[in-house]
């Protein structure tokens, strides 16, 4: 039968070799152990040609129709070395065919399934695509048709292109496709420095152009999800640690070094995938850190690389909201001790220039409210809540002019509110001098305490508005030190405009003593021995009502044609005597005693007389024995 043929060469030179059913074909060279010779080689070569493709070589293991078993293995194994003294295993090499073309090399296009594909499109497809619609894809900003993408993924060729090495798992008609497993060699050595063999995947080298890329891509599904790409190190043994994963780009001799991009794909009807950077937990040491550090620059007048963290935008016109950006230190779960993690944001240090700024701002809005900036200390259930500390930088010179300033609302703010929220109002303490260059408005009590600041400064060009009560031990005009120019040191008290009662009231409720003028006891710099005092109702000399000059002389005058009335209040109905009025000239010890003169007014009117001078004792209106008062005029006692 045809099946009984073992070796056949037909007239064309083709050779057939077949074994009997279920029998093997064994091709091997004789062993040479004990002969001090190498083992003989086995070479299977397809002859060279000069027309068309080179001849193929196909090694295929057997099929089966038995539902309980698999197809046959295809095993390629390099030779071993059984010498226990440094014996090394043989190497198995799979190499694509050599391309000797050096001219007419079209490096701008690939031929993919009968389509000419540009290098840019070819690389964009290999880097990944997102679906635009049923017939087009978006691949690295390039619009690619479904046919073009399928052609690229199906394999491409190019003039002068070296032969590829393709390793594929087997096709499945109804189940899971076959896996491709590449495993480094195991070792049974007990030496701690002996390790398992590496799996090394490298792109090809180039003499002038770019080196070859290394692309790891999961499989695509026509209807369902694409496959995962999982890169991980294996769990360690009992006495070791798990291996590291390093993702690095190479150093650059000219120009920028390569970047690293971690990006998830976009989604048509769902959310974009998360990017998670997670450190594993430990049980004996501090938790592992996550370190993100931009690159240094050694170039003159250049700056180091930035670190930009931006949450996603909500681009929908229908109430699309931006994503949150949350920076949170770790919790401390110990019930008796242990502090929560610290969050520290610092500007960069500088040697000869200015230290880096730290700018924190709420988000802008076109038609809604701008975002709030909230600085809040942590709360505590049973302990003290955390402080909010804002401080400026110090200068090593310790010169006041070079110390940093704390500035609140220097440009845009309409109001600065301190000590009040929507739910409560709290006390605000100010230590040290307080200088207000704008208007100062108080809607409640303003209390001065000598345990706090020495003075409250208000510039000479601005107003201080207080709607209720002000409590201070001393009110003075401006000193020369309070302004760069010579200040107006006059202290003016005046009533407001347009009110119903335009009065100035001094001590109307609680005052036991009201002292105006004079010198303080043991007064310091600025106090005077005698201060002039003037009460007036206008600006002319005639408008003076009560004046005490620096010598202590007193002037009291009423307005023209107006009286001066001095009397004690009546006491009828109170069972008290009327109050006395005593006008006394002080005693002296040199010269005459002081005079007292009472003179009524003169006149120049020819039709009238001078004014009366009337001295009248008091009467008694009691009809039962009432007696009039006595007027006594007596010369001085000697």
C-alpha cells in the first residue's frame, strides 16, 4: 500500500520518508562518548534559489481527532552537558533570515496585506488605537480605517527588511487560544548566588537609525474586552524578598532622553481606566514610599523638570464637573499613640536666586462662583484641635526690613473676614502692633487689653469706623513715628453727618471722674505741665465759650446777647436744702489779695442806660412764718 512506502525519490528529485503507522522516524548521529571526539552535527538545509521566495522549512507535529487528547508536542531542545565540573547547557537560537538588500530600500512604507501603510501609521497602530466608529480608529491622533488596522496587525513586510521571528499560540475554534510561554531555565543548585535563568527581550541594534522597539500588547477581541498585560515579580521564598520592577529609558548622547508614559485608554460609553500606584503593606518596618521626582538639569540658566498632577476635566456642557485632586497622608490607627502622616509642600531652595514660590488657589469659573481655598486644622474627639499656622520666612541678617511679610488679599479680594464663618464667630487675638492703612470698620465691641498690643495704628489718611463700642485706655493723635511725612497730631472728636442726634457724649453712663487736660502723675515723654483747654462754638474769637490758657487763666463768655446762667438745681419736693454757689479768689502769700470785680454791661445807645447790677438775697415763699434771706456786704478780716 501507499502507507507501506518508507523512502521514495521520484523523477523530479522530491524525497518522501514515512514510517509505519504509530512508528517514529529517528535521525541521529552515533554517540562518541569514550572516543574523545565531538558529537556529529545534523544539518537540515533548504537549497538556495535565484527566483521567487526561498524554500520553506516546516516542522509540524501530528494532529489527532481524539476528543480526549491534544495534538502532538513540537519540542526543540538544545544539548545538555552532564559534566559536574562547570558543564554548560547548549544554546537554542531562533533567528530570522538575513536581508542583504542595500539599494532600492523603501523605508517610508510597509506592505501590509496588499496595502501600502506609512511608517507613521504602522507605528501608531502598534502603539494602540481607540474606536471612533464602526469603520475608523484613532491611533496616536491618526485616523486609521478598519482595513488598514487589520492589515497592520496581520503582519507587514518591507524591502530590505530582515526576517522576523514569530511565535504564536495555537488557534482555537471554540475555546481559549494557545498560550506562548517563555520561561528562563530553572536551577537545582543550593548555592545562594545561583539564580534562575533570565528572560531577555531586546529590540534590534542599528548602525545609524533608531534601535528596534519592544512592544508588549495584549490581544484584541472583536466583540468583548481586550486582554490584560500583567508585569509582576514572583512571590519570594521563605528567606528572601520579592524582586524589583524597574522601568527605565536609556541615557541620551544628543538631545532628550526617552520619556515614560503611563496611560489608560479612553472609553466610549464608560469611564476611563484608573492608574493606581500602590505600595504593598509590611508588618515589621515602615511602609514603603512612593517617590515621584522630576529630572535635574546641569545646563546654565535652565531649570529642573516640573512635576504636574492634574485631575481629569469634565468636558460635557451639561453640568460636567472636573475631577477631584486629593492629597492625603496616611492614617495612624494606633489607639494609644502614633501621629497621622505629615503633608508638606515646599518651594525649592536657591543659592544665589530667589527660593521657589508655593501658589495654592481655588479654581476659576466663567459664570459660577470661584472655588474656595480652605485651610483647616484637624479636629479631635477628645483632644485639642490642630492649629492653622501661617508664617513668613526669616532672614539670616535679622534685619526687620528683610524679614518676610504675611500678606492677605493683596490684589483682588473685596473683603477679608477673620474669625467668622457661616455658623459661628470666634475671638481673634492680635499680638504686637496693628497698623491699618485702609478703613477700619467694627460692627461690635472693640476691646483694647494691655496684655496684647501696645497700640492700634490707623494711618492719618484713612478712617476708622466702629458701629458700636470701643474700649481703649488711651486715645492720642498721630506721632512723628507713625507716618513718613510730618503727621497732623491733632485729635478730633466730632459727631457724624445726617444723624438724628449729632451729639458728642463723654462719660454719660459709667464715669466717676472726667479729667480734661493736665499732666499725668509721673508722666513720661510727651506729657506737658499745663495744657490749654478751649470750648468754642465756631472759629472766631467771639465763638470761644470756655478757655483755659497755658498759664491757668480762665475765660468764660456767652455768644452776643446770650446770658451766662450759673445756678444749682432746685430741690423742692426732695426735702433737701438748695445747693450753695461759692465764688472765691484764691489765697496768696505775696502782695495784695486777689480782687473780685462784678461789672454790668456798658452801652453806646443814647436812648438807653448801662446794665443793672443786682444782688438779691433769697426769698421764702412759705406763708407760715417764712423769712427772707439776708444780704451781707462785709469788709475783709484783719
